[in-house]
C-alpha cells in the first residue's frame, strides 16, 4: 500500500460528538426551543429476509426501514406553557372539544403534523448538521411530578414521545 493511500484513510475531523451541543425546534411551534434537555436520535432498523440454502440459511436486507420513536426531555417553565402546548396538541389530535381547537395545530399544508429539527453543534458551538423529522406529532406526554420533599433547585421536567414519517440528515 502506498504512503498516499494510507494518508487518505486518516479522518479529517478527529473531534468527538458532544451530547450537550444541540437544539431542538419545531419551526412552526416554538414552545420547546429553549427548554429541551435531552433528545435521542432514534434508531433505524430493517427486518432481515431469510434466504434458504441447503447448508445454512443466509440473511439479506429487508425492503423497509422502521424508525423508532423520537423522545425528548424538556424543562417545564413556571407557567407550564411547554407542557400545556404539548397537551393541547395531543388533545387537538385525539379529542378536540370544538373545531377551532382541532384546526389550531394545522400547518400551511393543512395537516396537524409538523416538521421538527434537531441541530447538532460542533465543539465550538457552531451548527454542524441537522436532523429533519418529517411530519411529527406527539403520542405521549409524561406526568408532572410535584414533590415538596425535594430541593427547590430541582426543576420539573417532562418527557415527550413523537412519531414521524422519517428523518433526513443535512450537513451545514
């Protein structure tokens, strides 16, 4: 192997991804922007297809990607706006009390599904890439735990689970 081919195998960027360098937003629903604490880039799987063979069965890739749920944890503001907005969106999707509540979360495409963006920054806090989740909607919102026995410095958080159609990664 030549010296030149060895040099091309060395990665250009040897900095490690940091778990604290991210923001999460819904461009059309800004309520979670400033409060997100954790976000998990969901796993992607495909079901293997078994190919019979007289000696040993072999496996090949499946024909469909299955995207796992998208989970975030967010701080709850004192007015519980972050929790309430998510709750109202869930209610509008499932059991609205009137038409205005139903259409309040509709986007410009006429659906209640919104794109979300997870932006991951470099070590210098410069946007590096973003993950675009297409047509998200909440499917689960955690309870709020009030507890007079804990320190007042412990902020209340909420967990939100979203479903979406797929995600794409865009380099910035």
